[in-house]
């Protein structure tokens, strides 16, 4: 199997393609096959970039930005909620089943944990106290 084109070769291919050269002329100038030029042209047409985006493994994410914002807003109001309470809140609001693992993954992504909650509670208590 032939190696992938280097980044500078992709850029050169884009420039030569924009100049209107034929597949044969581009492949000869870069040192690749005409099939590579054809595939790169199709990729550019589909994605606007000579390299296709990477495929992400696994199923699509269930925690959309709107759901994530709802979780964070709920945690601002009640920062000491358990994960299963968050799940039942989401299922009530969005009428879609969620799992505790999905919520846990999201909370890990945004660095929300029990330590953050305790610091949040301490900060809230400190601001509620009148200054001497």
C-alpha cells in the first residue's frame, strides 16, 4: 500500500487544481497516481479540505450542547445533586432516556466533581455572610 501524501503535497495539489491543470499534469508534478488526484478532488468537493475528517468511534453523543447547558444550569441551582437525580431531571425535561454513564462522562468533560461542589458551597456560604 502506498504511503499517504504529505501535507505540503496536498497543498500543492490544491494549488495546481485551482490553476486548472489536468489530472495527469498534477499527478506528474506531485509524483502520485491520477486516482489520488481524483480522490483528493472528490474529498475537497465533499469536505472543502483535501483531507477528510476523522471518523469518531462509537455511537453519536446523547448529551447535546442544549442538554449540557441544562445540566450545568441545574447544578448552579442545586450543586449537590446525585447523578441519578440529574438523569431523572433530564428525562422529565427532554422526554428522552439518558443513562448515568452519559451524565458522568459529561460531568467529567466539564471537570465537575464533588470537590468542585464543596468549593462551590464554601464560596456561596462565604458570600452569604456579612462582612465585619
